[in-house]
C-alpha cells in the first residue's frame, strides 16, 4: 500500500474517514444495516488494492474506488456494477469491509470468511474507526479540529468558486445571512476527525478531515442544487468559525497578521469600494459584484466579520440593481452602505487591533436577571433574500425615574427557502416563547426569569427562560407611567417611563440614536385625535395623522399589502368614530436623518363626554362597505387592550373585485364628507435651519455625482459643493466642510474616496439628530 503522505491521505485513509453517521447520511439507516449484514455474512471481499484504486466484490457486484474520482467527487465518485443510480449498499459494504480489515490485518477472502462474527454495527464500527485513528494518521479530537481549521483556511475563494460555482456561493451566503438575521446561527461541533455543521432547518452536514469540500456529506442528492447550497453554506460557516481561532498562532504571527497581511488585504477592499461608488449606481455590473463577493469570502476577511458583512451587503445591493431587482432599494441607501463599508475598512487599516472594528462572528448570549417587561407590540417582516419572521418588542419597567429603560426584542423567523409552511403571524399565536405565545408577550406585562440576551437586546429563545404574566394590565401601566406627557423637555428627559407625547417621543428617539445607531426604537404615543388618513404614492404607505394632548400633529406610516393597509384604515376609521383618546404602540426607524413611525398596535380608550375625537368617519365607511349609508360592525370595539395591526381580522367585503383593488387607495378622497375635506395637512420641512438645508444640498450633490459615475466630472456641481463647504465652515462644521472641500478639489482618481468620506460624515451627522415627521394642519 502506498505510504501515507503527511499532507495528502491515501485512498484507504480517505475511505476510512466515513464513519457510520456519515454513511447513514449519504444513504439511509436501512441501507447501512443491509450493508452491515453483507459484511457479517462474508459477502464483501477485497479483490485488488493499490495506491490508485481499491476493488471489492460485494454480493456478486464489483465495487471500485478510484483515488482521482474520490478526491474530486467524494463518495459519489465510487462505482458499482449494480443497477442503483446513487449510493448503494454495495458501496457502503465496501467501506465497512475496509474498516474491518484494519481490525484484522490479514486481508484475504479466506480470512474474511473465517471471521464473519465480527460485528460491523454502529457501536463496533465507531470503535473501529477510533482504533485506526493513530496508525493511519487520522487525528484525535483536539488535533482533528486543528487539522480541519488549517485545511479550510487554505481554501481560496477562487477554488471555492470552481468547486461550487459563484451562483451557489451567492445562494449559500444568502442562506447564512438569513439564518443570522433571524437569530438562528449555524452550530458547529467537532467529533474526532470530522466537523458536524448544523444549519437550522437543514440536515446536518459532515466535513471529513482530509476529504475537502467534495467529501462533504448530508441527506439529499449531492448533484441537486439545494444540497450544493447547503454544503457551501456549511463550509462558509466552518471557515468563519475556524478562521478566527488564534489559539494555535504565536503572538508574533498574530502581530504579523494584524499589521502586514490585513494591510495588503484592505488596500484592494478600498479600491473595490471606490469602484462601487464610481460605477455601482451609474452602471452596476456582475463583475463588480463578483469582485466584492470574492473579497468578502476571502480567508483574510474571516478575522474581520464586520467588514465581511458590510461588503456582502454592498455586493448584494449592487447585484440586485444590475439584475434590475432593486425597485425597493433607494440610491441614497446604496451609497450610504458603500460609505459605511469604506469607513470600516479605512478604520481597520489605521487600527487593526481594535476588536470593535473587527466585530464578532457570533454574539454571546449573557444571562439576564429577573426583569419586568412591558410588551410594545410586534411586527411581521420580509427581506429581499426571502427571509420572513415576526419580531416582538419590549421595554423594562423601571423602579424610579433615574433608571434607564432598556429595550429587548424576540424574533421567530425562517430563512429564504426554509420551512415553506411557516407563517409569521400564525407562529406569533401558536409557537411558545418562554412558555407563552409571542403575541401574548407583546400585549402584556410579564416577569421574565432565567433568560439570556445578546449585546443588541435580542432575547435568546432557547430552553432557558420563563415568562409569567402579571396581574397588572397594559392599560394600568400606561395610565400610571406617563413618560413624556409634559411640555417641559428637561422633565421628559429625566422621566423613564412608558407613555410619551410627541416631545417625549422625540427625546426618546434622539437618545436611542446616540446609543444604538439605526436599530428600531419601540415606544407608546398618547393620541387625542386621529386626522384624515391618506395614501402616500411615493412611500407606498398609508399616512395616518395623529395629534397629542398638546396639539402637536405627527405622521404615522402603515405599509404592506393593499389588503393590510385597508384593514388598518378600516380600524382607524372606526376608532375615529367610536373611541376616545388612544395609545399607539409604534416602532421608530431612522433613514438618512428622517424618522419613520410605524404603528404596531392601538389601544382604544372609552369616549368621555366632551372628548375631542375629531370628525366622524361616515364617508370612509360608505366607501369601504360599498353602500350609501353608514354601517356599523356587529362586534363591539375592544377597549383598554392593545390590538395588533398585523393581527386585524380579514374582512372579505373591503375589496369586492380585482378591478377595485388597484384603485381603492386612489379613490379614498371620493368618499370624504365636507367636514373631513376641510382637515388637510402639510409636512413640516425637515430642514428647519439654514445649516440643515446646506447639509441636505451637499448630500444631494454627492448623490448626483455618484449617479453620474465614470469620471464624476461636473464642474457646476463641484463648484456648488465648494460654496457649501465655505458656508459650513463659517457655521462651525469644520470636519464636514474640510471633507466637502476635499471632494470639490479632488483629482478624478481620488474623487470616489473623497465622495465616500463626505457621504459617511453626512449620514452620521444626520442620524445623530433625526427629524420627526411633524405635520402642520391647513385651515
């Protein structure tokens, strides 16, 4: 037999890597039992063996293992003369026979027949595999993990592209991203000479040391695309976990990686992002996407997961734009993502040892103490990659005004293509979370004990943790704990309770912007009057004006399908007609310095004598019911309970035909009464100061240069940018002014880098002072 190479296992060693669990995954438990029976009965005989191939006779069939094919295709490269189209019992029996021969070195047909009592069952087979570990170079547990880490670390992105194909790698990355987004990251464990990768919702994938990507095994046809995507995703997850393990590297090696190799890697990253700024909006291409994708998957990017995620996000956005699938992607957001990735890469180049800049592959969930949490509603969501889920929001109930209110959230979700029967809304009602449904938690006050939480407030939905509903209701809490119900802003800042007016909401969002970046902020808003809703064709959302107790109007936006918006509209109109003041659970998100308020649920309070409830909603009722008279629903209005907008009952009569469906939102004004027509609104200008207007003008000019692309040579725009920079410097914004001056005077080859610096500074500045969607009523 060919001597064992320290770098490349022999053919026999490769075949001995397949233990019982791997053989069962590639075939089935019944097939493996039949193969074990053939070996016990002496039906498997080694006919020929050399360094290039091994031939066995199993129950009259000829099984052939060729080294080149096993290396290139894994176990799928084995041949058998039987009529089976895939892995058959003869191939499995051949591997079991080779394993048995390691225990009985006298490898002849006669010896084999003389020892049929050898039990090749799961227990002894596993023991045999352990026994042959050392003599054949198969490493034990600790060394096996290290060998696998070294092996997968040497795989270059170009080789992965040749093995799996770029399209499969893109789908695998989307699968991983969806799992991480939904809080269900892959789990990896090492057993002897193999790694087991568990992708939630997918069969376990086996990676065998020395076998390479081609020898990966899981349930399913190896030639089928879903199996290839699963194997590619498992390998990417394994690379990320093992690539950041530095325990085996001496300090000098770690220093070399941080200073030299990363600098060499970051330079092409910066160049690629500059090209993304130059061509990503003007002429997006598949070549640019592949370039960013290769950099994100590079083994040197494994130690910088934050940068890797940012690169993948930019690559995905540009790919959708190149494929004309980016109707939901705003150009300004694409440029901001590119600028953020560029800022991370530039900061890593200057500070390679900063752990916060490098990021973490997987956040560690820390145990929480006993908490009293107040549900703030839930939201059903979908992503362009196909992931969907439902997220519930909570805030702690503080004991006094000096205690800050912490925000937590819990998510039930599935990645794109996984579990087709999963419906987020139904899951929120039926799947238990800490012993209760997610919908019950989102609409109640409860005590949470024994739970774990990640650094961003994501509650881990493992077996630990128990929720117990308290006797106090949400209505009791929201009456007793009024956070921002004051005209004094300083009092609203020091208060740490639940219910806000518009001023208190602004303070809450501003504090969150300084601490948490762009994460959604859940809050309760006290509302005295609902104004007349309208459909915003630009945002494709239902705009709902509301007024707080101090007379300040603000705009809420409910989006989704037209049926969902009509259900929200119908509910709002009924509240206008039948309820008094209300409390709205909402989620505040920030984009480009603007705040978007999305209602999650509404708690109606009973109407009191003399309460100002605004105009009646008769016109809308006639329009939605398709009649000329005001109709009343039979069900009584639910009071003092949070009604979730994603759980509103469907009413078949809202839209009577497909012809009406496309025009209902356009025909809303036709059903208004004269009283309702008198109450119109205009949005208050977001840029209330001259400085804000200058910053917004600089943002627009930078976006126009990016959309121009190529040389970015527009002298008139560059001249206007220089003038804006001079005015901003006079206003005291020197860092931003210097950056805009640099963009206006930069040579063509340096203009993309200067543009990205300006965009990042503007985005950061605008998100530090987010603007609420305030409204002004028109007489």
